[in-house]
């Protein structure tokens, strides 16, 4: 199992970033390694290569900075999945593309996503609620994709869509906590394996013991106590 501590070095900064985007990227790295409360404005400024006062030219507070990082993180997911859902691709292809689109930011912009997944709870309610609503919209897009599959007959109608969406997102989001060495397997190999697991499961088709809901096993005592006969003394 991959270790889940984000102990990697800071993500290399692309050369074409604006000054504001470079600040967001540096802050995302610091938040990922130190947590929200452990990250100071001096730490963020040092990672950005500027004085702390320069941060306030772009953001009035550390909370506003985290909010912008989280908004960037969830917007990537929404934009990509909305485009896939609106396309004319077959449902099976949409699912594969949606999985790949979800995993890509977890590898390429992993600290933005870590902030959204694990740190947005630190934000004030007024800032967190809109982010939670965007997250819900993203889940609804996945839900709509499964509805399309069931309508077209390529996904069993008996499949619980709510649980399925939570399972898909839970599996994909785990990549955000992989170490860099684990994530270095590459986007395409990881997305391919995840898509295969979703499309075919581990066994390719339901087996006799998984086609129906599991029943709770009834355990019997090896030496069951016989019921007392009328008149027996205890």
C-alpha cells in the first residue's frame, strides 16, 4: 500500500505562471506540508520568493488565499467532467475519460486538490459553503453519467448510483495522498487500471456469491443448549 503522507518536495513551478498564480501554487505547497494552522504567511512568502506584505496585494488574509486555492482545485474537476458529460462519446468512453480527468489534477496539481479535499473545513462557513456546493455539483455530474449508462442499458439498473459515485470518487481521491514515488507510475497507467477496475471489477463478471447482497452468516453453537422439557428443574 502506498504511504499517504504528503512528504514530497515542492512541485516545480511552470515558467509561464502569472505572479498571482505562482503565489497560489507556492501557498498550496506550504499548506499541503504544514497544514492550514501550521502554515504562516512568512512561510508562504518565502516559498513564493517575496516579502509577506506582498501577499496582501492579492489576498487580504490566509483564509482568502486558501479559499482561492480550493476554488481552483474544484473548478478543474467541474470543467473537465462537464465537457465530457456534454460530449457525444459512448458512456463507457465517458467513464474512462472522466476517471482520467479526475486523476490528472491529483498528479499534476496535487497540492491544490489536497487543499480542497482536506483543508477546506478550516475555512469560515461563508467561504466553505460555496465550495461544498461546487463539490455537490461535481457529484451530480457523475450521477448523471451513471443515469445515462443505465438508460442506455450499459450499466445495470440495480446499481446504487449514490454509493457508486462515492466509491468512484473515494478510489480516485486516494491518489492525492500517494507519495510522489507512487504517483510517478504515470497518469495513463493509473487511469487505465482504475478504469479497468470500474468497468470489469476484479473478476470480470458477477460471481454467484456476489450477484446477490451478502447475507449475514448465522453461527451455531457446537453444543447447542436443548430446550428444557416441562417439569425439568434448573
